[in-house]
C-alpha cells in the first residue's frame, strides 16, 4: 500500500473539519492585565501588552489558526462608564453570540472575567456582570496580578469571591511567576487550562489545546488518549491477522494519530513536513519497518501470532507505541522551549531523531512483556 502526500493532505483537511476554533471572551476591569494573560497562555503573541491603559476600543478580535480571542476594552470608574460597559458586554456582544445549538462556530464558548488583584477589592459591577453572564455562558474569574498582594490580602480576596460568587470558579494568576519562583505555589495556570478544556464543547477542545503555549500536562494526557484510540482502531484492523507485507494497512490510522499529536503540541505541518511523513516511520515505510524489526520481537506462541502475521494485539501495541513515544518526545521538547532552552523542533527533526525508532521498539517490547505477565 503506497501512502502519498495527497493522502496526508486529505487526512489533515479531515482533522481540520473535525475540530473548530474556540471563541473566548476576556473582559473585566481596565488594567487587569487581560492582554498579558492572553500572551502568557497562547503560542502566538496575539494580543497587545499595555501598561495599564486600555489598548482596545470596544471589543477587538485577535485570532490565529486555532483560537479566537475577543478582548474587551475594560471598564473604568464612574456609573455612566460602568453602565456603558454592561451594555457593551451583554447587549452589544454576548446576546449576539448566544446560541451554541444554532451556530456552534460563532457563539462564545467561554468567558474569562479578569479582576485586578492589585486593586484588592471586588466591585458591584463585577458581581452584577458575572452573575448575568453566568446565566447563559461558561464563565470563570481570573484573579490577576496577585504578585502585588501579600498573603493576607490574597486570602481576603478569595474569601470575598467565595462569599459573593460561590458558584463561580476562580483562578489566581500572575504573569511574573516564571521569573519569581516563589509565586508558583500561588498561581493556578494549569488549573485554569484544565477547567477551560473540560467546559468547552468537544468540537473546540483539541484546537484549544493546540493554541496554548502552556498546558503541557493536559496535552500529554490528550496525546496518550489519542494513542489509545488509534490502538483500538488498529486492533480492529488486525482482528483478521495480517501478513507482515500488509502492515501498511495500519498506515492511515497511524498517520491520523500522528497528525493529531503534532497539531496538539502546535507543531507546524508544512508541505515539506507532509513529504517527510510520507517517507519516514509510521507511513509508507511502515510495512518495511515492521517486517525488518518487529518480527524479531514477536514470540510465535499461538496467542501473539501465527506464522509471520500481525494480529490485533501486535497492531494495537505497535500503534500505541508510536503515539506514546511521539507524545513524550513533543512533551519534553515543549518543556525546554517554554524554559527558553531551545527552539521547537520541526516534524523533520523529530522523525530524523536516531532514537525515535529505538524508543518505539523499546516501548513495544516492554508493553508485550507486561501483557504476557
């Protein structure tokens, strides 16, 4: 079975069709650091960082291939300005993007409401707006700039939030926690990502994770889930044992899995990358790879295989091995990128890593031994 660049392009287009971009509204006080939060979390600097002054007029859309961020102008002190802000958020924007059932691509999937921790208080308009938004949307509170609070002030803010808005999740954040190590015990970036992922519609979850610079544990978890799903499909293909020469029948399943995992970690898939996938491990050369290496590892015992064949167990374990190993390589690479130690690898560099094949084979051997035990 030959697997071409055209086949891969079709797989990639299919993946794009199956997932949709999440629409996230970030709103709240002027100077709460909304743009800084966006830039901290997402792969591209898609918002403008300011110095506490509004950087947007009304509501601006910042977007890339994986996420839409609607950034509101923020409200300032004064009854008239606050009433204008309520109208802007509720009437002029949210009410026009309400129905998930009627238009899942255009509606607002998630609202992040920013409260400036440096101000050290919750205003009446915060409480009113959050309650009204909560009636129709998934909303959480971002308690920002907690680096400008002491522990007593932070505790008081938490107590007030739990008293005024007991049904709303809140997350303590500071964009300075990468430079100030002691802040990390107080910040909740991972918790914010996990909560947001859980409440988003299924069609938006993958692209939400793809869009993030952070959220590595959630990406790692999803990568392994993708590997498990692909392994189940591969087991079905191998339910009628395949000759090793027909191992390439597993290629479409393995390829779709690999594309998903690459996308999950924000790896750009270019034309040259597609060509590399066609010629490297897991795609058109999969049959030769299996025949040349995998057969040496399989004990013919009536359970694992009969003659030179791939059965359901072998197909599933081999496919899972590719997915799990790829996930771990990308996870470790992303950690180093976030810590500023290196640039992100390309698909070509990942597939050319000498130890990729060896890691797949090691995983396969251990998994087979474990299943036998």
